[in-house]
């Protein structure tokens, strides 16, 4: 149940709260009263921390993947909105800091969602790199493409395949 909850929360970060809200509604309709009580009891306390503390935790977790960009991103997004990046990192800290999925598992889910969205190629490329660094194999990413094609359509899968191919090519050149 906690894994399902985490998946919905993680999904909201990438496809938006409207879609995640729909998933929560379907989930709740399938649970009986006892399961709903366990779901409510499993809510992670990080989400109730003050934003400043969630931001620090999120930035620390993100730095594991891309430490050099944390200060650059803060400066870049602060030009747009001083609070935007803090909220993004706060959400990241609440989601990626949960223990029900490993970072490797979260990266597979993230790549799948970004591939299905077909509207975030730069984020997809970043997460494909992180997935590879977390030990996800190219063959596993190919399986993600097959699922993307099945559930989001061939155009989304083709766009994701193009992005993945570019990442694989860059990785090969750096090796």
C-alpha cells in the first residue's frame, strides 16, 4: 500500500496533480475502510515539514545525482520566481526521500512517465542518464519503450527512443 501511495506521489511530480488526483480517486474506490485507514496512517511525515527544511532535504538528495547544477538551478529559477525552485526541491525531497522504492526503481518509473508525456525531452535525457548510473540496463529501458508504446502511443515511444539513443551515443563517446 505504501508503494502505491509513493507511486501516486511520484507520478504527481511528473504528470501533474490532476492526473495523480484521478489515480488517487481510483485507488480509494478500490480500497475498503480498513485499507483507507492504513493508507492514512502511512503518510510520510516529511510532507508536513516546513518548506525550508523540505528544500534542504530535496537539494541534498538531488545533489546525489547532479551536485554541480543545484546552485546553478537555484540561481536560474530564482530569476523566474524566488519560491519556484524551493517548492520543486521540497517536493523532490518528500518524494525521493521515501524508502518504499529504491532510487533505481524511481528512475525507471520516472523514465516511463517522461517517455509517456513526450513533452519533456531534456528531463527524459537527464533521467535516462541517472537511471544508467543507478544500474538500469539498456534492455530495461527498451522495455520501458514497449510499455510507453502500448499505453501512450507510438509517437511518444518514438520521441523517447530518439532521446534515449542520443543519451546512449553521448555515453559511448564519453567512455
